[in-house]
C-alpha cells in the first residue's frame, strides 16, 4: 500500500457548551461524547442554573438555544417548565439571530493564533479566549438584537451582515 502522511494540523477536537447574557459569559463545559437530552439537562442543571442564579438572583430570565435535538426534546421542555424558565421560540438555521455565534467566532479567531497541539492545549486555549470575553462585549451583542431582527426582516430571511 501507498501510505500518505497525514497533514491535519488540528487532529484534536472537543465539544464545548457555553452560555452568555448581557452581563457576561457563563463557565464553559467540555462535553465527552455526543449530547443527548439527558446530558444536556445535566449541563443546564449543574452549569447554567448556578450561573443564572448568580447573574439574576431571583429575577426571571428568558433562555435561548437552537433547535438541536437535545434542546428540542420533550424531556428538555419539561425540565425548563419544571424550573419555571421561559424559553424563546427560535427559528431554525438563524445564526445571525443568535448573538453567542459571534462569541464562538471570537474564540475560533483566537485559537488560530494560539495554535494548540494537544487536547489539553486546545482546552486551555478555548478557556483563555472565552475568559477574555468582556461583559461589555456581551452587552453590545445583546443590545444589537433589535437591529439584527430588522436586518433579517429587510433581507426577507436571507443572510445578513451579522
């Protein structure tokens, strides 16, 4: 056989869950394996809820996520209902209406500069870039939502600059 040497620069990959609010980012959660409804609810329970309680104390908040199967599962809907959390109904395939996508872009840009070689370096670089995101950046992204919605309406649902 003719063996070719692999030239993949980043053979390592990792699944990460993160959340943001106008007040800043929540701690990241690195996920082993695939996300199903049960593992997603564990993240909500042990990462999202404590962060939300710190950020909002007893104030109500609205949670937004995309329509990934683990997010839209009946048991996940019940989890939110049981915890008294309102979930924003969100159109599918609308990254321009999801401000956290801008944060993931920031993380990816910083990863290109960091050039991690191992899984531990990759995780450390992701955590460092996530930690560098300021509450001001988050607030600006949330404050841009009315403009984003207007842009999507003007573009009749086609992609926007966001």
